[in-house]
C-alpha cells in the first residue's frame, strides 16, 4: 500500500496582506476561534497518518515552532493550580521529535520553500499543507485525499470549484475527465483569463506529491513574479507522474487575507460543536 508519512508546512512568508499585525506576529499563528491557523493544519495532517512534520520557517517567526514544543514553566504553573483543561490545551499541540524545522532565508516563493525541505523527504511521496487555506470538513481534507491517492497514485492537488468569475485569481486545473471527486488532469494553468480557463476548478493549498517533484523543483527556474513556482515543478514532473485534482468535501476559506479570515471566524462557531464532537 502507498504510504504518506511526511508533510511540509511552508510558513516562511512575509504575510504582507496582514500588516501591520504580521510585523511581529506570524500570520499562521492568528487564531480562528481559539486555535492558531497552523494548529488546524497540523491536526489535519495527524488525522491523515502523517508522522513527520517539516516546518519551512523564517528565523524571525520562531514563535510558530514554540507553539509545538513543550512549555515547562507554563505547564508547571497550570499543574500547580490544578488547571487540567488548560494544561491539556498547552500540551495537545506538542510534536516532540516529529517536528523538523528548516529555514528559508529569503521568501523566494512556495516552490523554493518546499525545496528547502528536500532533506526530510528523500525520494518518498510527501504532502504540502498551506495553513492559510483554512478548511472546514467533516472528514479532514488530507485524509480524504490520501484515501483517493492510494488508488490513483501520481501527484494530487486539492481543488475547489470557484466558478468562472473567480477562476482568474487561482491556479486552474485543466481537467481531462472526472470520476466523482477524483479529476484526472492534463496540467494546470496559473491565473488564466476567465474566458480562456480550461475549467472552473481552482487549485488550493493541499498537495500530495511524488518525491520526483523535489528533483523537478531543484531544476526549476524562477517563473511568474521572480518566484520559484511549485506548479511549474509539478508540470515538469508530468512526464513520469499522472496529475489528479481532488474536489474535497468541505468548505475552504482564504485566511491569507483579512476578509477570508473574518468569514472563517464568523462561520466557525456554527460548525465547531459538530467538529469537536466528531473529533472527540
Ligand atoms: P502566501 O503567498 O499566501 O503567504 O503563501 P505570504 O507570502 O506570507 O503572504 P502575502 O502574500 O505576503 O500576504 C502561502 C504559504 O506559503 C508560505 C507562507 O508563509 C504561507 O503559509 N510561504 C510563501 C513560504 O513559506 N515562503 C515563501 O517564499 C512564500
């Protein structure tokens, strides 16, 4: 059976759309309800069976790592005060040895960030989760994807049907044919004109990629915006790996920008009780 044990979390971006907050607070630590964005993504990966969590971080954003490490002084104080529920919340995110951190010293784009994690991937398949794509799903998105990928293999990207009016803001999947949620694809087109978009399926921040994508990334030259694009490397890998979209069941919020964040926060309470009781 195909296994997926490593997930990469690119978190080294500047978060300029959230300035001035992100001058000192990493975007990925902003809370939806009572937990930071990054914790939802890590929990999603855990639920999908991930065992190695690789953060591609910036040296100025170490608070992100601290969130997943023990906090002995705080834990001792909460224990002494008998605050068991609070103590659980502090301990729950701790990843121990499963947390690996590499640094991206310059924010040269998502593809470059993923390449920074190459030493922790080798030639094995790996997942990439962008924590600012906040997903509300009854069944965690990556878990849904892994179940489909075990049959399909290849490279897989999560997709959302955003309609023709919105597609030009996204990477767009060129769908060849679809069976249920699994969409066989010819490739991807970055931010196409609405009139020229090959489909209305937008690529969002969940990927399952073959190890060969790392080699393709190493050979990829800067593309749009002078950044090294992950989509270019996935396209370059198409000679050896099939490409699939996965139209996951659930809702996506763009928490990379304030309006999406506000929408996620307003939507969350109605679904929280269900989500928490399902997870309990
Ligand atoms: P975004 O493009 O949404 O994040 O990247 P950003 O660049 O931080 O935000 P803006 O555009 O300046 O507002 C999605 C994810 O990829 C990471 C980000 O931290 C975020 O989690 N990223 C982005 C990197 O790790 N490195 C990069 O060079 C770019």
